[in-house]
C-alpha cells in the first residue's frame, strides 16, 4: 500500500495469491448456476458456517438487505441496534426497498442490545402495529469499537427469538474477527441465527463480495431477491476466486491485526493529548478522542499525518477518530504512527 491507511479495513487490497487465483479461475454464467468458482465459494462458506447453503452477493449492504427482504414482508418490522450499520449506514434500505419498518434499540458499550430492550420492542399482535419479524445483531459491532458478541449472549438472543417465533440475522461483516477474539468458531457463533452475512472484502482482503448463509429455502428466496435487485453477476467467479483465498488463507491471521490494534492503542495512550480506553480494544477497531487542549485541531492532525503518508478518519466536530488495523498494516507501521502522532501532539 502506498499509504499507511488506517481509515478502515475496507481499503485493503487483494493479496498476490488472490490476484493469481483470479487470473486462473474457471468461470461460467452464475445466473444459470454454472460458475464453478462461485459454486465452490458458496459451498465452502455454507460448510464453514454449518448452514445448508450460501449465496455470493456484491457487498455487505446487499447481503443484509437481501437477508431482510428474504425474511420479511411489507408491513413487517425488524429490531436492530440504534448504532448498527443496518440502521445508520445502509440508506434505509429495508424501508426503501421492502416496506419494512425498523425499531432501533440502544446499543450497549459492549455492542449488545439488552435482552430486555429486545423483548420490550417486540410488538403485540394488534392492527395498529407493524409485525415484528426479525432481530438483527452485528458481530463484531463496528461503531462500538469492533466489540465481539459473546457466544452466551448470541445464544440467549436466539432463545428469545425462538420463544417469540422471530428470525435472527447476524450482520457478520467481521464475524471472523469475533471468532478469533472469542475463541469460538463461526459455525458455533452463528448457530442461533437463521441467516448470516459475512464480508470477504474487509479484513479478509478480497476486492469485492460478501456471502449470505442460511437454510436451503431461505437461500432460494434470497437468490430470487438478489436477482430482483440486479445482483445476478454472471462470470463473477473471477472475484469469487479471491473470496476462496480469503476463506482459506486470511481468517486465521486476524489475531495479528488485533495484536497490532492493541499495541497501537497502548502506544496512543502514552500521548497526553489523546484519550483512549485501551481495555475496550478487542479486535481490529479502535476509537480515540483528541483532548480540547491538544496542540493541533483534529483536521490539522489528519492533514499533517496525510502529508507523512498516514491516513486516519475522524468525526472532527466530536474530536473523535477511528483507526482500523488490517493485513496491510504491519507492526513497524504501528511504531511509526505512534511516533509521528507523539511528535505532532506533544
Ligand atoms: C458492520 C458492517 N456491516 C455491513 C457493512 C457493509 O458492507 P459493504 O461496505 O460491503 O456494503 C459494513 C461496512 O463497513 C460494516 O462495517
């Protein structure tokens, strides 16, 4: 990478092994079910997650909305976190595309929605209300700093959903990070879910794509919805090939990104102008605040770092920054970033 790019793990470039696989892989018409590489990726994903079937989609956003639309009818309601990606950052797509209403409940500091809050949001069967149909969790929970949801919590939400005859979707954009952080494999972490979307294109470095997994009937419906959204991609095996490398080679190394995020947080905590909760850093995402008396403004800090080849992303009005580690951020980069920040802020 030309920059030390800490803005997100979505910025990751494909690895050399991915580029080779993409050049060599056999392809076919996936809408006819004839792309051998996509078929292989979908089967591999289903097997990894202990589900019956998988569906390759263009993005995490598409995976979430396809899952929601394959589960809900017009007039149904989903329960999700008020700082979830689905609620904040997916263009209101359940309402825009499906006439599906959203009830946002508060997200706790650890990325969970309290069981009481979920239960309180479940509607009574009454003509005045939308019908509650689906609960959506996010694992890891990105905007609370990449918090991995504990297995016991996910299971408890699954139990609650079964009790109320609701489906459970997991936005698992970074569920492999959650698996590494909790020491529980993705199949077990997803056991309670009726559907899961995970991203190949974030920390796993593939250039494009996500996969939805679930049971056969659900995936059949999801395939129909994907087509309706214009997401039938023909010879997309050329990108799915990178997804196979992502699953085969990139999931087991994520601990390195978590260790780098932790080291970065510890280094930043030694800079007096920075406020950071090191203990909250569990995976590859960290947040910090710039104190009011810092010698540079948030915009000045970001601009000066950019001049040095370091990219960071912030909400300047809140003096808040998010840094994300990934395959292209090496341990030596962490030292360099901490040193440069110290020299700008002391
Ligand atoms: C938690 C979470 N879910 C879903 C998405 C959407 O993924 P995509 O950008 O591939 O649409 C993101 C993207 O950053 C995310 O962080």
